């Protein structure tokens, strides 16, 4: 069942793809949309790490801190305290 957050997307399939998808849908009792979403999830999970869109956030900014990975909680706490004081 579609969630309210799902978005429609029009996709053009080759006849052989449509036939295979129809057959799989009938055999499994699953909707074609569900099968396509699962296929896309599998494709995205198999992407090489450097092609993962989520990895684009890595190195977006330079902190100048050499220990950011180890002390990130402390730096976040310092930033929050500074905002509370108005720094």
C-alpha cells in the first residue's frame, strides 16, 4: 500500500521489461510498483561507495580540526553552549 509520502513517477519500459514485470507481479502477488521500488533499492545499495549520493556530504566543509571524528560530540556541545550564551 502506498504511503502518503510516496511520489508518482512515470517510467517507460521496453516491452520485454514490461512483460517480465507483469509475469513476476502475477507469480508473486506483489504490485509492479512494489517490485520496481525493491529493484531500485537493490540497485542503489549496490552502488560503489563513491557513487552513493549520500557520500556527497563528506568533506563539504573543512573544520580545521584534526580530531573531529573522535571529538565530534564535544565540538557539538561547545557549539550549542556558545549559541545559548549568545557567542
